[in-house]
C-alpha cells in the first residue's frame, strides 16, 4: 500500500498531488488539427445537442458541486438554462423533463445509486442523458445516451479531490463544445478558453508547491469546532466544497455560504475568533464582485472573525482585512475554482491528519454509495 501511495502519507494526499495530471489528461486529445473541439467519446447525435433547450445536472456530494461550478460557465458560453439538482431530489419531485432536455449525470464512480435512479427517470421522460464519469465500464455511462469520461485515474480516498477537478474540466469541455456547435460564441473565444484550461495544470502545481503555508495553518487549527466558508459566483460552490471536505475528513462543523447571503443570516454566527475562509473573486473580472466580497471580509472581521482569505496573486486589496492570505495564480474568472479549491482540500486533509484521523477512510462514509 505504501508503494501505491507513491510516497505520500495517504491516498488523499497523493490524489491532491495528482490533480495537475488529472486535468491535463482530461483535456488531452480534445481538439482537431484546426483547433476545433472534438469530443470523440460522446457518441451522441449533434442534431440532438443542437436542439437542447435546458440542461439539468444531477449528481451527489462533491460531483454536485462540480455541477454547480459548471452551471456558471455553461450558461455563459451557451445561453442554455442550466439547473443543478441533487440526484435524489430530482428523482422524486416530478421534474419537468422532455426530449429537448439534456440531463448531465456527474459521478466519479459511475455507480452511485441515487444518480443512477435519476438517469433512469430522465430517460423514461424522453431526455437525452450524458454521463460525466471517471470509471470506465461502470453502470451510469452504460445506461446513458452519451458519455464524456474524466481521465483522473483511479480515486481511492473516500473524499473526492482529483475527480472533482476533472469533472469541472470535462463539464467545461462540454460547455465549450456546445457553444461551438450552436455558434453562441466566436471560435476565437472558444479557443481562448480552451487554451486557458490547458494552462491550469501548471497553476495547480504552483498551488501545490506553496502548500506549506496552508498546512501550517491547518495544524494550528486542530482544536477548531466550527469553520465557515464564504464565496460568490463560482466561488460559492468552492466554499461549499471546502466545507464538505472539512466535515467529511475532520468531523468539524463547517458550512459554506454565498457571500452575498451573509447579511441575510449567517453573519449572526460570527463571534470572536470564528474562523472564516473567504474565496475572493479576481479583481480583474469584467463584472467584478471583488469589492463586494472585500466588504464582506471587513464586516466579519469587525465582528471578531478570523479571516482566512484565498485570493488571486497580486490582489493587495485583501491584505488589510485578512488574518491570513493564501494566494493562488491568476486565471480567467470562470476557471478560478480549479485553483482556489486546492488550498481548501489541503487544509481539510492536513487538519484531519493533525487530529490523528484516517483521511482515506473517514467514519460512516463510503467511496461509492450503491444504495438509495
Ligand atoms: C459518496 C462519496 C463522495 C462522493 C459522492 C458521489 O458520498 O463519499 O465523496 O462525492 O458519493 O459519488 P460519485 O461516485 O457519484 O461521484
């Protein structure tokens, strides 16, 4: 087992470090000689994809957060409404689904029963179902109309890390492909976004190389009983994923909130010493939410929060209000989750390790839940 972990203390630690490769491999071989996107493994009629008028992403756990990230990008690129729903909720609420609906089922294992039941239900209603799955030959892609494989390699640790990044990457490929097919974006813009995706593995590597700072913080917080996470836009699902990782691995009460929602409730939780991670959007974004999130940091700091800020390199505006800043490389706004979630994964893994917990096999959880 030590050899399988490639010298890392746990599978999870190894899988966090596999992430540059997972993203690179998921992007491999996706363009033709003219630079157009080709999704060879998709096996679905282009005519069907052209007439899609709604996308519903169904998934559970971390895969559902990948879907939430994807929603921002797919709607922006394709102008198709995207809903994201937990598979078990979708299945039992009489959802509005028809032949023009594309249901995207996201799953690392391809065996999650809740997600499989949603796939079956969607197909019965006449929807086209596309699976974004990591495990070849698993049940969900077998029962779907189309499949786009993530190439993250086997994920062993119960808590998902590299599959998450690969799921975001694959759903972005899908979004760009649909934009290309439907002509909603100029070819240049699609090529630009694809090139930006190709630059991501190197940026993840930079985050990994700078991980000692977040590890040290994690070790100093082994006694924490509650940690909050705030994010906005694509940073919102990142905040929720950061909270989920901490619950799963370190058994610490953690919640992720939309930063804009703070004043509508969660700010009541802030008291002296409450640690809060804040995922700050890029100050360079066209519709920058940067200053709004900076105000959020100010507001919680004024109420005694300990602010742990994830910000883009060069973003000096965060410095006056942050107890600690973890800088991540600059990316286009929509691609930021692929780098900003990494410190949160490392944080949870290291904190759980500091507590002496088994990070690969957290209590009460299974890697793949094959019952409803
Ligand atoms: C389980 C795992 C989670 C995972 C979820 C969905 O609950 O513990 O880590 O995110 O299932 O799994 P899937 O294989 O469908 O992505």
